[in-house]
């Protein structure tokens, strides 16, 4: 549409200053003649466009032309630029407009502050993905985004479950994983988007719940979700090496608890189940000792013996406790 092209042309002139019609034509994928026609249209609309031919000529805006966003502070503009540069939005249709959003924001800033603010924003980068894990595939993400933006109902299905018609209220990305928040037969719930096996956009719209706040819902939902875990307390002694490895193995550091003369720290860890505790604690190797519950301690001992036997050289006698 010509209106979109005129806006893109204006933003380029605001953010760049003097440029040539040929450069603008290449970026906008139009002819040079079209650029000149669009420049005339901007001038007719009151935008102070200046054009000059010959060496040193080009197109630019008259000095002193001001944009409506001058009220932004440097810190506010920097924060917006950081968000508009990278992140989860790149995976959805909104990611296509991020470069234009960045350009518009830069164009709205006073020329004297533009370079410094852009440089400050370049010192920050958002990487929402978790370590050692590629982005979870979400085959129906485009449909989910479309439904959320347009306020249309969805028919979705999960693996092994029947279809359900839901009202898509929003999308949330947490540590690189997308969640679809919907209203359905069970009220307002969150579905892991990557586990949705089928999604179809319906013609029917819906009315959003009055006063619904996506961020507030997500805070409550995550608190309830996390509160459902960590029900099994496990008393563990960790060596200094084990304490340092806790972040990598458990995802968070351990602190507090008494430390003995050898530097081993006694802490209480919480897991959602004993099998989960066993698999996580095995990652510490000899740098962790379970004190309680006794059942888990015995289970780990049995597992450790089985591992040792698995790696036992062929000419080594078997474990006598298994004979």
C-alpha cells in the first residue's frame, strides 16, 4: 500500500538524514521515479522534504523537523530498542515488523541523541532460550498467533485427546517454551503450545473476560504450578565440588545448612518425586550423600552398584553382594 511506503520513506529520511533517491528506491523495491513521486506527496502533506541534484545532492528533511515521540527519555528509548531488537518475537509473525519498529523508534528521536541511544541499546541482547536445549518446535504457532491477534476461537487437540473449542486469550514464552492461555470448559488454563497436535482457526469470535490481565494470570498460574512440586524433602550432604555443581545439575545454587570440618554442607532439597530425586542426585556422583529418606539412600546405593557392574572390566570379579 502506498501509505505504508510513504511512512517507510519518511522514517528512513528521519533516521538517516541525507540519502539518494536511488538508495531509497533499492530499499523500498520501487523505481526512482516512484520515490520522487512519493517525496512530492510527502511535501504536499506538509513534510519539509528537500531534494537536490548533482554531486553532493540527494534527499533529506529540513533541519529542525521534529517527531511526536520527543518525550521519551534516553533510558526509555534504550529499553524499547533492546526489546525491539531480538527475542522470542522473531519466531512469530510479529518478528517481521521488528526492524521497522526499531527504525521508527530511532526516527522519532532527536538527531543529536539518536546515535548514542542506538549504541547503548547495542550493549544488551535478549536470549530467552534455556541452556543446552534447542527451541521447542511449535508446528501450529502461526495459527495460534493469528487466533490471539484476531480474537477468533480455536479448535485444538493434544496427543491422544479429543478436540476442544477454546477462546485464545494470549501467548506466553518462558525460557524458550511457548504456552497458549485459553478459556474453555475447565476455565482459564495454560497449554504447552508445542504439545498441541492440531489447531484450526474458527470463524466465530469471542468476548474476552472483563478485566482479564494476561501477566497477572501467568503469575498466579506459575505460582500454583510450582507449588504442586517440591513435595519430597531429601536431606543431602554435598562436598565443596557438589555445592559448586548444584547450579548445573539442579538449575539453582544451594545455600545455608551446616558445614562440617571437611567442607561438606548438609542441605534439604525438594523434589516432586523419589524417582526424580534419584535421577538428579546421581548427577553429583561421589560428591553427594543422601542421609534421608533411607529408602532413597538404599535405592541410590543399589543403582550405583548396578552402574559399577555395568562398567566392570571382563576380568574383574563381580560384585560379591550380587553373587
